[in-house]
C-alpha cells in the first residue's frame, strides 16, 4: 500500500513542506509500517517555497494528480480539509487522515484520523506530534518546519500566532542554531518577489476558494515588503482579477495586499457588490476599487471569516 501525503491546491510553503515533515514523522513513528509513505503536491510550488527548498537542500515532493492514486492507495490531507481545496478528482473514501489548522468543513462517509488544532501553521501541528512521541526531527525537517512556521505566522506577528507556535520556533531555532529574525527577513524577501510574474500570476500567487452559503469566493493574498509596487499595478491587477474570476467560475473575488513589515493590508475588488461586501466586512470606505482593511494579516482568521459573515 502507498500512502500519499498531499497539501491543498496552489500550495504555499506550509502546504508544500508539511507533507515532507509529516512523512518523516510517520516513518519514524512506524504508524504505517508496511506502507510506502510518499509526500506529494498537486500544483507547482511557488518562489518562496523554491527558495526554502534550495536553501535547505530539500527535494521537491512528487507532483501528482488523482489519476496517479490507485484504488489500493490511501491519502492524508495536509494543511486543508475542505473539498474545494482538495486535489481535483480525489476520491474522499481513500482519505485516512487530516492534519490541518483551518476551520473544518468535511463530508466523509468513513471514519478517519483528524488532527486539527487552532495553531498558526500546520507545521506547528506536525511538530507537536514529534514532541509527543519524543522523536527528534532531522536537521533538514527541523529547518523546513521552522521556516514554514515563520512563513505562515508572518514572522510570529500574525493574529493566528499562538504560544505553541512561538515555543516551536524557539525550540527549533535553538536546535538548529538559527537566528529567527534573519531567517524571517529572508523569507519575507523571497515571498515578496513579483519579478517576472504576469498580473494574473500575481493574482494567483496565493489564493483559496471558499464556499460561503453556496457562493464560491476567491480570496487571494500577496505578502510583500514593498506594497507600493503592487498598488502601482492596480489597473492591470483589476483586469486580471476579472479574467481569473471568469476562468475559475467564482461569484466574488478579492485580492489582499499585505505589508508584512508595517502590519497592514489593503484589498482590491472589481465589482460594486464586492466593494459593498468589503466595506461592511472591514468597516471602511473603498475608493477606486481599493479599501484599507487595517492590521489584518491572516486570511484564515482576519479576512475570510469577515467576508463570510457579511455574505451569510
């Protein structure tokens, strides 16, 4: 039997490294001793992930589609659980575990192992498994875990950051003798890079599609240390947002530009309906298809729930 560990569509660092981290835990803990454990991705990795993988000499997980999974194989969902974020065509009956840190919205017919905790990163959830089983991660996995925690919590500054995220980052940085601030800045620089990207690629750089009361909502986010460069591209981004909206068949689309240094976000929207939703969700006034939504940095905790509240 093969067990595939796979993150969500359009994977960020957490969803790309999580399968690798959890694979080492499963092998060392011998949970599925007779199975082949295979970390995987279902879409290409982004520039930030490539930077981290190159920095720590990590091999990119195998890219798979549902057709690569045989009837005898099993699947573990990493960093997601909702159907819209799963690999296209995945047979839910083959899922045996979920390891995540997002709101649960599932519809499985068979029992499965669920490890979902309100932490800032799925890597924090995975690291907790290492600690509970008294297993020390390898240097490579410890490095990946630390980088993923820092990335997903925006340098431990996001509102999703918990005491466990901070402890995990502290423990791992001591184990590795790594300067957290220096690594965080490297991650921010890699995450902010938009050189060579088309407007559509920027819109799709990091997004999730949600189902809010039957309406499909695309929420993109670009984290940057130079937000002015993105705002200067507003006209092109708005046009790309319209095109992406049609291609994805979503009812609403929002693009958040997050300044990770100043801890502030602005949101772009295309239609009048989207503008009204954004104004009510974030208690502000939009102008020229842009609204300042303040120190909201987490799509999971600060942004998506507010949009869902208004729509519902």
